[in-house]
C-alpha cells in the first residue's frame, strides 16, 4: 500500500501565506481553504496514493514543551484570518472523506513518523507531504518526503539527502543537536554552525561519536571548548529534534483509506465559499450544490503582463482554478519570471574585478540563456561594464540597480552571489549573502575567513571561464533559501559582536606605547 501523510499545519500555512487574502461576499476568509485544496488535489494527481492521512497539531503543550520551556517560544500565534478558516477546512475535508488525525501532547511530525514506520512494517511505502525540513530525518528506502517550497515540490529520497548534506537521513538529528534550530528555538551548541556540525557528524557519525572523540585532533580547540561546556544543551537538542515513531494513534494504513464522506454537504460548503470550480475538480457535480447565480456579475478578464525587471512594493502569489501561478499587485497581474538571477553587491572598481565578472556572466548566459545579472552598487568602471554588456549582446540581461539601501531584500532574490575580486579584506557582502541563504561563488583571492557556511565556493581567477560557468550552474539555488542568520550570529558575525571586537582592538592598540 502507498500511504500519503500530509503535514496539515505546514501546508495550510504555505497556502495561507502564499496566496493573497481572499474573502466571500459576506466577508469570510477563504485563501487558506482554497490553497490547501489545490495542494491536495495536485498531490493526489501526481502520486495517486492508496490512502491519505492528514495530520494536525493540537493546541495543547507537547512532551517537548514540558521538557523545555523555551521550545517554539519565539513563534508567533496563528493569524486570526487563518484561525477562522481552520474549522471550515477540517469540516470540508471530513465531508470529502479524508481521514484526519491528531493527538494531544504530540506533534504532527510525530504522527508522520509513526505512520511512516507502521506502513513500512506492513510492507508498504509512505509519502510525507510537508514544508518542514525536520521530516527529512524520516527518509529511508520506504519513505520519501515531498518537500514543498515556494516554487516546487521536491521529492527527497536517501540519495537526495546524501547529495545535499553528505550524510544519511537519521544523522540530520545529530546535526541539529549541534547547530540548533532558531525556528523551533532549539538551542544546540552555541558557536557551532551548520558547516561545522555537518563536518563533525560526517567524520564521527553521531553526536555520541563526537563526544567519544572529543580529544581527536580533527576537533579544533575552540570547538572542543564549546562542545564540552554545552553537552547538556546538545543532549537536550537531540531529544527535542528527534521525531518520535510511537504516537498513540491508529497505525493500520488501511484505516486511512478515503471514506464515502458527504459529497452533497461538501458541494454545498464549496458553493457557500464561492469555490464553484472546485466542485467540479472534486467530482461533486452529483451533489446538491446550488449553481452560481446567473445574475451574478461576471469577473473581469485580466491579461497578465510580463514581470518587471526591478520589482518595487509587495506582490502576492495567487493561483487560479487550473493551478496556474500569477503575481498580483493592486489591479495588475503578472506572469512569474522563470529567469535565474545572479547578483553582485559592491563598488564597480578594480578591486572587485567587474570586467572579469562580466566575462563569467557571459559564459553562464551562453550555457543557460535564462540567467540575468543584477548589479547593486556603482563606481568608476560602470561605463566599461555597460559597454562590455553591450558588446556581448547582454544589455537586456544585465541590470544596473545602482546604490540601494535595502541590500538583503535584493540578496534574497539572488539564485547566486558572485564575488570574483582581485583582492579583498573581509567582505561583509559575502557574509550577508550567506545569511540570506544564497550560494556564493568567489575567487580564491577572497579570504576564506568569511566562509562560515557550506554555501561559499572558490575558484582561481586563472580557471577557465567554462569552469566558472559550470560551478555556477552546479551550486545555484533551485528553490527557497534557508535562513542562516542564526548560524552566522553563533559564529560571531553579528553587528553588536563585531562592534565589541572592534572596540576591544582599539582599546588594545590605544594602550600600546
């Protein structure tokens, strides 16, 4: 049997925040209900599971909250606009015949883990649909995570985990026990980031292996001191980060076969929510849903426009009944841009090697014409850069944005950050790019002390341009960026920390004769 388990809270949040607020004529919010159904319908069409379970979190504290008061303490409460939609969505899913499952004191993650283990024990396979990367620890030969991102759903099997992280899926728990998780407020070991955690677990196999080999020369003295002083936090984080597989729920996969439900009630509810096309998509035409009023004013047809090169203001992602995505701003509707964006932030001068940057981008564009280059900053070599872009026929692919105040907003849009400098000190932009989760490709003339994560890759300036283009293609982002600010802060790359270090340095120098 093929069982699909949906992480209800994760997916409904993606539906809610991924679509602009929608309401019925009488003012009821509907965007989460609408978006969740589209996600579910697309998953059913793509994977054709034999049975479906929809797992929900309960509001009651879990055993993790009881063990650690700070667990998820930094999270904001559910927006009221979403809270109003939850009981309606659950009622609709029941009417559609889907089995929903939750358990007080347990999280939806534990339900996913329990059902995956039970299905595997019964000789079946499991698909876990979620936007939460914590579930990647559950991946094995019988369990695949369908990881939902803003752009696509990525199937994550054991091979995909090894390719991305270089370790086996269960070892992700050990990594989290060291690096922590700011989204869940799991402490980890202060000062140990993702790059270090992955390296330690890759070498020693587990959290226990790290501590069994704490005196190994591969563990740097600074790391050893942090690990030794924070063993209790590491052990606590391991417990908090481990998804349980023994939740007290129904574990027979057959219990999650779709039920008859109440098609007429589902059709009526969808009609009341003004989702008439979804009545057809669910095959509820035999129900008793009233037809849309013939006297209702037809919706104005809008012709989508190409997305501007430079985006200003807030855009909302919206999906039509056919599942097509659009970007909406006010009364304007735009087609999503499928191009890929390489970026640079800094002065356009000899130090930054901008003409070589243009040569690298030309090689990238020759391999993949979907690339664009966004330059944030200005300088004395800007006219030469514009001329180089024109001579290579790239004028419409190179965007000169000038000096910008909100650099992280631009970096969050990058699929790749380029820094082929002739020389550097300690580039702040490289750290900022890592904080935004952007893969970085820099020259070996850039000091590696700014490489705090595994996002930074280096090539010599003497390397062929084809090598630069190939490396850019290999490391460029293909989905959401992970937030690495917590790891950077833990490593000391934080404004107050940097200011304090600079103050201490000046004090020291000022005290010298």
